């Protein structure tokens, strides 16, 4: 029995990853809004932390060269180094909109970053698991490269949920958790 207990304790202490639980841990308070207003756009969005989730909603405007709204947070650089997947549990009534999860290693907007896009299929809760190696290399909303190399995870310090699907109008998404394993 002792070897099994020791093995279990060893596994628990070597498990790596990052869990952002908006309900249980109230992780939403560290996220901030960044909209296209930083470049003259007119999009608006906000977050509301509920008992069990965070709601991200707003209106994307294509006026004044606009077209995106995002919620972002900083993480400890290297926190994703040993991770291979991202799982997000969410629901949205914006089943005609495309959202993106982006991972950045620079605050400068013109420096390439990694992103995976998804479109809600239903208004019910959905769970999506993505291989981090399937994230594409982007620069200013355009794909510029293939899959993300594992080594890139060492430098990621910024996670964002963004809507930049070149459509004007209202959007909403509610997130229970984002888990990196």
C-alpha cells in the first residue's frame, strides 16, 4: 500500500498545467478588456464575473478601421512549457460568430502570436479540447505560419479570448474554465 501512496503523491506534485476556473476560483478579476479603440475603432465589450463563470459580451464595429474585442490576462512566463492541450468549457448564443484563443509572447501588436479559432455550435454548454500544436502562427489577424512549435510555449505570458471575425454586431460568450494540461 505504501508504494502506491508514494507513487500517487509523486504524480500529484509533478503534474503541470494551468487551470483558469472563472466560477470556483473567481479567476476573472485578473482579465482586462482590450478593444480596437486602441487603434481608433469603435467596438465595445465588457466582462461580468458570475457565481459560476465569466460572461464576455459586446458589439464589434468595423467603423474607423475597427473590428475586434478581446479579454486578456497575464500568466507566469513558462507556465505552459509542459502543456500539450487546452480545454475550454463555454456557451454562447453567437453561433454565427468565430472566436479565437490567442497565446502571445510579446505585447507589441505587430509581433506574431499563436491563435486557434472556434465557432459555437449550440447555445448549450460545450467543451472543446485543442492540441496546442494546432495553434496557427498569426500576425494582425492573418495566418502567417503553420502549427505552433512546442518550444514557443516557454515564452507565452499572455492569454486572450478575441473576436475578430470581420463581422459587425453583437456577440456573447460565457466561459466556465480554461484548462492547459
